C-alpha cells in the first residue's frame, strides 16, 4: 500500500508542477514578474520532491528561470521555462499514455 501511495504522490507532484509551469507560460503577459517568479520557485519545490534525478534538473531549471526573471532577463526566463516544460519527464509519460497502445 505504501509503495502505491508513494507512486501516486510522485505523479501528483509532477502533474501539479507541470500544470503550474504551463499556466505561467500561458499567462505571462497578465501576471507581474514577481508573481511569476514566486510560482516558478513553487514549481521548483514540487519537482525536487519527486526524487528522480531528471526532476532534480527540472527543479534547478525552474529556480534558475525565477532568478533570471528577478534580474530582468525575460528572454532567459522564457528559454529556461520552455526547456523545463519540454524536458519534463512527466510530460513524456503523459504524451506516451495519451498516444495509446502501439499498433
């Protein structure tokens, strides 16, 4: 039971991180930079809780994106956010599941 619960927790954390990241990218023109940076730091903590080395890299990338935005480097922020979303291990699992069985 504990193993199943741990697996579900990991999936939930990844899902929350991914959804927050995508939402921030989509609503970036509406939100204040300080709010966006705060959300990115939150996403970073979700990624770090997953415990997978790839997610650890995602955590660092999200944190770096927040720092770039804090320093006014919006171009670097967007590059880092897009990289984090594109390389998210959870995204590849979701895309594989959505594609269905191989024919």
